[in-house]
C-alpha cells in the first residue's frame, strides 16, 4: 500500500526521506532526489507562468531520457497531464496526437524535428535552448492542491483498428496499480530499476514511478 493519493505526494514523501540519494543515473551523470525535485519544480513554475493550469494536456517529446524524466515530473507538479510522444513516431501520428489534445503548449528540444514540425504554431518550451529560463525559475513547489482524481497522463492506442485514441489515466489508477504490485511482490527490496523502452509505452510507468516512489535508483539505458 502507498501512503499517498497522488504520485506527486508519494514522490515528495521520498524526497524528504532521502534527498541526497541517487534518483536517476544516465550516460552523462546522475541526479539526486533533491536535484530532480528542484529541477522539476523549476520547470513546473515556468509552465505555470506560461499559463498552464490544472488539467492542461501537455504533449512532451524529448530526445534525452533524463530530460523526459524531469519533464514528466515538471508537468505533473504544474497540475497538468503529460502526453508522451516518441520522436521516432511517423510525422502524421505525431501531428494527430498534438491536434487531438488541443494543446496550446508543448515541451520538446531541437533534436526532435518531426515533433517540432507537427507543433508549428504552438508555444514550445525547449528543454535545451530554454534551460537557462527553466533554471532561473523558483525551485520551490508550485502552490497547487493535487487530487487523486486528477489526470496524470494520456496514453494513445496503437491505432491499428482506426485512429489512435487517447486514454486518460488518473493518479489514483497509478497509485492503486503500484500499490497492488508492492503488496504482492518484494518491490521494497529493489534498490535499482532500469528503463530502456519508449516513454510513449504504457508499461514505462511501472519502473518510472515505482523507482522514484520507493527511493531506488532509476537507470536510463537509451
């Protein structure tokens, strides 16, 4: 059982317990729980300044996996829901997903040209070019009340039987799913998790959220 209503509060609880422990390890280095918390807070504050409110759907497509981790937590902390898009998706699928969300703002980088082409006309927060702006934002948590019924992310179906359909996943669904896993399997004994699949795959939430809720290390291998 997880003593939290949302993945955000569960993560906050872990940051308080192990701020100096390694949260994410990747090719270029590592981030502690405190560093990941502060960086995602800075992104969340920037998003709020740009008009993001609770329930906003934000397509996110980033080349570096560590930027995706920071981006996902930043979106969630802004009270919004993230829509993960793989930069290798076909251009027409990317455009359809962006248009279907009716998003006004997206998060990307200069290494994702297909996504940038599809997002023409949208406000774009660049994880590379706008990094100075992000880091100049406040690192304190956004003053928002989170609820277990809030949408956390939107995952799109394969579209094999027609157009892809976006499925809204609420915080309570993630908490209940992970809580069930933790009750049946010895997840609390795991000190590290690996992530080597696209963030656009629904299965990614198991390692992404389980690791950072339990205080383990998340190793990024792509």
